[in-house]
């Protein structure tokens, strides 16, 4: 391994870094997709302008609430890496971790991750959705995380496969207390302030019944951005509702499914979606939450 560039340094992220950080993460994940793409899969695509704007909005929200967890690496050429950690109750969550292609494997990532981990040092639990990059897996395992392989479902879903789902209603910011309560039951920590921004960015569906409660934020193209429920039946209804929001002509995705969430695999099978393996849920001090589909940025 060659060493880190001598003019490289790590510093806290500033608000005016956010556009460059967004471009850096877009470039880093696009490069990873190109390198690891399997045959037969669609070409990876860079973020659309709308997705980039949403990414910046989420990042600005995290900077307001978790500034001490947000770090960048810089050298004479500009920003070359970023690591973003947040704390919710006593859970530390890694939201973003990327080093510029060409600068990877030289120790920049370790310094960045250590800085974000220090922010979470009082936490009992830790969660990361790990890519299939072996460098990321190495960093997380060496930081004491257990790597749980996760699955991904993709596919266009024909309308005639959708079941009638009756118990689900549209949600709003008025459901935040309910959602925080479900979060605590499923993963011991509430999303808290994140529900405020999520409820303003994503369509929300909710189940609130004596027999079970839960919620799901819906991706613009259908599928879940984040789903949590107190039992599998409720989670299954919510997942179908998110899948029903997809177009029959566009593939919909259900990502980061741990084996503990087989109910979600069963929905994918019934919807005739394709199942694949896709990275890890890296956890410290906790088991894979269920019924639960984590979000990439707020887990
Ligand atoms: C993951 C990532 C942020 C890590 O940053 P980095 O600067 O490359 O990380 P480091 O160099 O500090 O650590 C990488 C480790 O993997 C090792 N490594 C390098 N190439 C490797 C390979 N092909 N397979 C396994 N390990 C490898 C390095 O030697 C180093 O280990 P060491 O510190 O014990 O020597 C960066 O590689 C990246 O941006 N990857 C693409 C995006 C991504 O997957 N992000 C993570 C999202 S969860």
C-alpha cells in the first residue's frame, strides 16, 4: 500500500462543502457500480438533478443535527473523501463514506471513519449499510462490526400481481410519535428529527391498528425508502403498498433485506422480482432489526 498524500488533511465538513460532497459521493458510487457490475444488469446511472438536490437537502439536515459526525478529507486538488455519522438515541449510524476513485486504498478512509466513529463513542449500538466494496467491509469489520450479508430485489411489477391491501392509510407529520414508537420497538432507537425531513420529502403510508402498527416512506419510483413495523403481517401490507406505487414499465427496488426479513423476500417472490445479494448490514451491539427495511442515509 502506498502512503497518504503528504498534503492530505481531515477537517469537519462545512455547509459550503455540501455541493462538492454530493458530487464526490455520486462519482464514488458510480465508479463502484462500474467496477463491480455483473453481466445482464442495467447500466448504472449517475444521480439525476432531482436526486442530487434531495441528497444535498438530506446532507444539510444531518449537518444541522450532527455536525461533529461529518468529516471531509482534502488535499491540494480539493475534497477527496467524506464520512458522515449520526447519533439517534444511543445508536450510531454511518450515513455516507466515500473516497475519490484513484485515492482509495491509501488510508484516507480509515482516518475519516475513525473521526466519525469518535463522534459515536458513547453509543451502545452501531449500524451501517455496507457496499460490496471489500475495502469498506474490511474497514467495518476492523472497527468491530458484524457483517450480515443482505439481499436486493428488483423488477417491473405487473399490476395483476398486486394484492388488495386494506389496512394502510396515507401518513403525515402527525404520525411522527407513532413512527418513533415503532422505531424503538424494532431497533431500540427512534429516527427522531429525521422523520421531520423524511415526512416532507417522501410519500408516507401508515398502519395504526390494535393488532399491529408500522410505516413506510415510498421512493419516488415505488418501493420502500424506509419501512418499520411491529409484526410481519403489517410490514407485508406496507411493502405491497410501496411496490404498488411503482410503474409497471419501470423497475422497482427493495434493498438491504437481511435474512431476518424473509417476509420481504416473499413479497418479492410473489411480485416476480429478481433476487440478488448486495453487500452487508454491518452492526455493532445489536441484531438485524425486523420487520425492517433500512434507509441508506438514516438507516
Ligand atoms: C470504502 C472506502 C470509503 C474506504 O476508503 P479507503 O481510503 O479506500 O480506505 P483505506 O485505504 O483506509 O482502507 C482500505 C483497506 O482495504 C485494503 N484493501 C485495498 N484494496 C483491497 C481489496 N481489493 N480487497 C480487500 N482489501 C483491500 C487496504 O489495504 C486497507 O486496509 P489496511 O488499512 O488494513 O491496509 C473507499 O474505498 C470507497 O470510496 N469505496 C467505494 C465507495 C464505497 O463502497 N463506500 C462505502 C459505502 S458503505
